[in-house]
C-alpha cells in the first residue's frame, strides 16, 4: 500500500511548494530546460518505498506515460498490478485483481503546488534551493550528476528532493524523496523515449483492447 499511496497522493508524483530563485550550475540549467520542454515521454520505472515505522521496503516496477500538461499513466506490473491514470478531469485508480476502479477529480492533484513543474512548467529553482545531504538515496556514477534540493517553503511531505541526471544528454535518471520522518521513495527510469506519439485513450480508463493499441505504439 505504501507504493500506491505514493502515486495516489501525488507524491506520484513528487514535490513541494512555491518560492524564490537560487543559483544552479549549467548542467542543472540544461536539464531543467530540457525537462520542462518535454511534450511527452514514455519510459520504464522501478520504485522503492521505505516505511520507517515498519522498517519495511516495498518495491514495484512498470511503465509511465506522460503528456504535457500533466497527463500521466502509471502502469504497475508483476504480482500486484495497478494502473493510475491522471486525465484532464478525472483520476482513475484501477485494481485489476480486485476488479475495482476508484475515481477522483483530477483537480485534487493539479492544485498541489508540489507538481508545478508538471502542470504549469514551474522551474525547479523557483521552488527549491540546492543543499548538501547527509543521506544520499541515489548512487551517482561517472556518467551522472547528483543534486539534493530542499523546499524554500517548509513542507511536511518533503525534507529533500534528490535528482540523478545523465551528464551527456541532461536526462533524468532517477528521483528520490525523503520526508521528515525518514521515510523515502525512489524512482529510477530506463528505456526513455522522448516525445513519442501516445494514443489519447492512454489517459482515460481504457478497455483491454484499447491497451493493446497503446502497447503497440509505445513499446
């Protein structure tokens, strides 16, 4: 349930509150320009969620589709499948094992200031400052660059936002969130496809036949 709550609450998603500009290096500037300029992408992801009180780590993996401004589909695979769809007006949470669909208003997610970089292309530097971390959650290599960001405006949900960026192409490799209770969430991205043609039905509660079309186009 920790993984599901992460996406459902929009920590799906990721971030903090509004603020004041800080200085970032040229590599981050290049990443930010590229990321905010994306019209669409498709990738595979692996996720870990650590629950401090239970001392338990949950794992998940699947596929993510994104289309500006802020349409998303998270498709979890494996023994505990789940599909979370953020459309223009609705948020669907589809549990195929329980044959259950939960529907919420998409505005519940879009009103979160923490998701500004997805929904209104708010630059990271307007919401965060760069800091040093005592608890790195992502492993940097010679090919990547590691950043730790802290909200300029305090928030309970986020103590630190950590990013791992590929140096050569300024692509987001991984993201991690640490909260004040020492719970953390990590997402690593692979097989990244920039600006693919994504069928409109991807961002609505699709039937199995619709999903066959989506898979043929994006895989």
